[in-house]
């Protein structure tokens, strides 16, 4: 009889991934002044569905595993090269070939999107305004166009206000940049009572 029991990382790993995105989102919202948007958004229609899709996307991202694998992979190659282990470097390169063809999804950009989705309230913006807001929040990174952002949201399975057209005839918030250093949200007239 085998005493070994398989690990049960599914629940723990899922919770960990969600918490990691949640804490990053809270930090981002706090540092950018969007905390109030998250608190107000909890009252919005379909918030629970948006939250559920966000949790699923966060749990499926497995960002932690990818980040750790990258870290150890680059560290191992660096050590092999430092020790002049040419055979080790060749073996490492053979086991980790350069990927060809279409690039895979960027987990860092996915993580950034999930970080801002709920906690900065960008789920309540139109696609164009989401792209503008993401550009503001992550200025140091390559900007993402509206179509690319829309496809990323769909691939991740994120629900936003545009997924409920009968409820949200117009995005509850709009976004515009002021003085090149601050993005301001404007509340659509119909939704003002939720943000009062």
C-alpha cells in the first residue's frame, strides 16, 4: 500500500493566486486614488458576476508558477554560464528552446489587467476608456490598443459592463486624462446615485 497522498493544491493554489491579484489590485488602487471606485462598484448591478469572472481569471492565470519558473530558469542558466559549464548551457538551451511562431499570451500584462479590473473600476469603462486608463496606470509598459485589450479580456473570460448591454446602455464611467499625470473618472448621469 502506498502511503503517499497526492497534494491538493487546487483549492490552496486558487486561493493564493486570487489573493495575490487582490492584494496587488488594492495596492494599485490605493496608490493611484481609485480605491473609492472599487468600493462604489460593489453596489453596481452584475457586480457578483464580474467578481466571479475576475476570480476565475485570477485563479487560472497561475502567475506565481510562471514567475517562479522564470526566476529559477534564468538563475540556473546564469550559474551554468558563470561556471563555464558549456555542456550544461547547451543542455539547458536544448530543454528550453526559443519559442517560434506567434508569441504566447503575456502573463505580466494579464496580471496588470487583472490587478486593475476590479480594484480600479475599469470593468465599468468602455473599451476605449479602458485602454486609456491602462495606459495611465502602467505608463512604464508598452501601451495596449483597444482591440488587443478587448481580445485579452475575452481570452481571460473577464466580464465588464459591456457584457450586460440591457443593464448598461452606456458605460457607468468615462475616463479622460488631465495634465498628463492624472486620469479622472466622470460618472454617467444615470449612474450618479451609485457614486454619490
